């Protein structure tokens, strides 16, 4: 199996069978992320403990395969990490998506999310891939939270 086929299989698996899709009743933070250019629309929910560790995460909403798989992979990466570690991973992911990191060993921390590195060659899909990451970053950096169904949100 070639690398492109493997990456497509990883993306497809996270899109069709996401581990983290659903609604969390007692989330610490909830923020809606919207990509108005293509209609991706998610609610990201995180539970953060008193030590700043992300103990649980979920997402709900709709969007293309790339946005849905990316946010699911992101949650795989950040659950169990501190908010600072999650933000550092978000920076690494953004650098990868924008073609600023090509060294595979530097991307190992992203685990399966590194399978999205070739999105940098598809500019129309970059916003899809970064939606969950950008929403998480906005949420953690600015302490934003809202109840599901509220009007305000994070646009990319």
C-alpha cells in the first residue's frame, strides 16, 4: 500500500467512524467553529481539569470528510495533554498544513493528523483541515465558551 492510499484510508476511517463525535453534557468549554466558504459547522467541547489537562473532548456538527476527520484526529492528539501542549500541537499542525514543516520526524507528535500534510497542496481544503484546530485554539487562548445552539461562533 502506498503512502497516499494509507493517508486516504486514515482520513476515511476518522470520517466514517469518528471516536469523538457526540455531545458532552458537562463540558468545561464549548465553541462553535464555522467555515462559511464551504459550510463546515462544528461544536467543539472540551473538559479541562483544575491542572489544565484536557481530560475529554467531543465534537458535533456537519462538514466535509476532511473537516470531520481532522477534528477527530485532533481530539485523539490533545486528550490527556495540557492546554499548553494542545496549543503547541495546534501550531505544529498549522505549520504543517501551510507547508512550513516537511520533516516527518517533526510531525510524529501529530500521529494520524500528520496524514493531512498534503492538504497544503489543495488550498481550497486548508480551511476544512484547520477548522477544529482553530476552534480549539480560539477556545483555549481566549477562554471562549458558549452553549450549543448560541449564535456567536469562531469563523475561519
